C-alpha cells in the first residue's frame, strides 16, 4: 500500500515539474527582458531560477537511481508512514 502511495506521489511530482518547466520555458522564449522574465515567473532572480533548475535536475537524476516507486527491499518499521511521528 505504501508503495502505491509513493508511486502516485512520484508521478504527480514528475507531472507537476514538467508543467513548471514548460511554463518557464514559454516565458523565456516569449520575453527577452530579464526583469520581465523574473516578474512573470515570480520565483526570484534569473540566477536563482537557474539554481532551482539545476537542483531539480539533480533530484530527478537521483530519483532515477533511488527508484522510490519500487517496492521496499524489506518491510518498513511499524508506523514508518504515520505522521506526526509517535
């Protein structure tokens, strides 16, 4: 059950990330003024957007190695998926 939840979260995350990337790419393609790009994306300066993009790429690559959507190698400890922790 936990693996199914994790898989759906991974798929949602990938779809959401793709939407963000496509939206930001469209802004960059349609606008040459850096200040207007920053204003339209509204997530910091262009340099910060580049850092965010690099970190998202690093995370995506790590997720491919970690394969969090696959079943666990061993059973998770009791209450592992419970929040807040006891």
